[in-house]
C-alpha cells in the first residue's frame, strides 16, 4: 500500500483504490433471462416471478439483477384544460408527492430487539396515477346553499388523466444486453459464507425448473454455475486421495518387507505395521477435520497444506514406531 500511494500520477488521474478480493462476494450462479418483451417489462416479470423463488432458497444471501433499465413516467399537462379547471402545476405536483410517500414511523421494541416501522403509500400501477384526484371542479350550486347553514358544496373530482397525458418511457440506453438476438437480463446469485455452493446452486435450479407461471417467451439460461465445478474438484480430490493412500501403503509395504526367514512369514510380519500406517492416514485426516470444525476453521490452501504435512509426519512416525 505504501508503494502504491507513493506513485505519482498525471493531473486528472484519481488515486488508485486497493481492495481485498473476497471470494464470498462473487456470485456462485449466474443466469440469463431472455424474452421478446422489452427490458422494463422483462424486469417486472423477473422481480415478480423469478426473484422471490431464488431469494426463498436457503443459503442465498443476495440476488442482483443485471442490465435493468429504469423506467420514467412522462406527464404532459394540457395547459388549456388545466386553466379552465382552475388548477396549477403546483397543485398537480403536490397531489403526486402527497400520494407517493415513504416515511419512518418509529420503532417497536420486543424482547430486547428493535424493529423499525415505515409508513408508505406508493403507486403500484399506471392506472392508479391516471385515476389520481388532483382537485375538484367548482360547484354550480354553491350560491344556492345558505351560508347560515355552515355547509359547503364540492364539485366533481378532477382526475389526472383528464388534464394530462401519461406515458411510460425508459431512460437513455447506453448499452443493451442481447442473448441469441433477444433482449436479456442477468441474475447473479451470491450465497451465504457458510452455505454449501453445490447445494445452493442445485436448489436454485430445481426451484426454477418447477416454475410454471412464466410467459411462454421467457427463457432462463444458465450462464455460470460453480456447483458442478466444485463437485468435480471434490470427486477428483477423493479419487486422488484414494490412489495416494494406496500408493503410500504399497511403498511402505515394499520398504518394510523382508523375505526372511520366508516370503510368507515376511508378508504377514510386514502386513501388520503396514495396516497400522494405512489406518493412521485416514484417521489422522478425519481427526484433523473434526478439530477444524470444532474451532471454526475452514478448508482452504493453508489448512489443506497443513493436513498434507501432518499426514506425511504421521506416516514417518508410524514407520519409526
């Protein structure tokens, strides 16, 4: 860090940022969702149908949606109609802001835990905004009501759709993702640090296979899956470990074997210490893994290297004994 901070950069170049790479932050599963729909509509489909299924899988820490294009609502007000009804832009703006809010409303404490509360009233569809009441027409019968009665008359409500045209639009698109010539979006699944990668990826894919509420044109493609690769590495480790154990026992048996006084007696006299060494190797590994689990240690390059050295030491000590 000291060496990096001492490097001089030209004017306009920002200082470098040094980050520690954490493998747990990388997604273990990446999916691509493609459809004939436009990106905003596809994003709504993914958020309502696919993301709840993935986040409900045990061991999933976070799900990121990649390639989403934000939508914006364009409201074009008719100034003539607005003036005839006696409304102003400020009234329309205040009506929109007052009906689309999310504010903190305190907290609830229970059993030593505090739960924050929010009061929200947000628009969930374009029809709700179109049917928003932004004012009232001036009543025609106000003059007919005696003021002594203390009563007031209100006219018909004025809906936003009456004085404005509403259209959904997308922000300026700088880049677009296409898969097989169709608009697509990516889904990145990040697992919990303590979760099993193979189990999480398999459960997510199985959950998506049983999903039947998607439109027919929506397809999910697996782009990256760390589960099979890790399972392959585990199978290779078991395979190589078995042959390593077999070769170690064979080498020990050859070095300890003595044909005197006879080959048969030499075989049986050598088989016993060789068997002890063969049992000591997996037993030492099993004991080491149990102790690592008890102390909260994980399998990584350092711990695997330590186990390998310990197994070699166990073989040497067994031969000496």
